[in-house]
C-alpha cells in the first residue's frame, strides 16, 4: 500500500466521522483494509442513534472481521480510523487478531479538545492502544488531518 492509498483511507475515515456527526453521533469513522489495499468494510459511530455506547466503528469492524475473515486475513489487515481506539475497541481489535492500526487523532488530543470544551471526563480511562495491546503495530496521529477531526468534535459539541 502506498502513502497515497493510506491517506485516501484516512480521508475516508474523516468523511465517515463527519457522517456520524451529521446523524447526531460523535464524529468517529473507521475503514478495514485488506493486505492488497482493498476496502473490506467501513463504519461510523452509532452510539447515540442506536442507543448503545458500544457501537463504536472500530468495535463493529472487529466483530465483522471475526465473522468474515480467516485469522491470517485479519492479521494482515489494517484498520484506519479517525481517532485512536478506546480501551474497549483496542481490546476487541487484539482479541480478534487484527493487524496494524493507523489513526488520525490520538486519545490524548481528543481528551485535550474535550477538556477545552468543558466536556466532563469519560467514565472509561483513556489509554493508548499500546497499553491495551502491547505488541500491535500502531501509527498516528496524522497531523495533516488531525485538526479536521478536532474541528468535527468542536462542531459536534457546539450543537449540544
């Protein structure tokens, strides 16, 4: 996969995050990509619209992969995502044996943005993916796109 391909997938994640925000959900989006660069599945956050706090796109892609891919295909796949996985999603990713994660914005960035906006802390501690799945290949944040994700979070919170 080329750098341009990866940026295309990351931009799609930001588009999916914007779709989530427009639907009334927090702005998160993710794309699952096979080793050959083909898109296997994608999703956006659906917590609010589905009434279920576990409806994160990363968790949904882990479920989809567990059902639809062999262990070898999962290990060779990459999850591109607008935001670093929360501990729940990182654990799901690790349990099903998915490969590399590339994220646009970090949990640390999100925590800072939400604090600036006066949003109360999450009931779940923010941890880096590596604290949950230590041997996983993880890349991010991607500065060229991270501010777009920050803007989505600001816009989402300004509506509330």
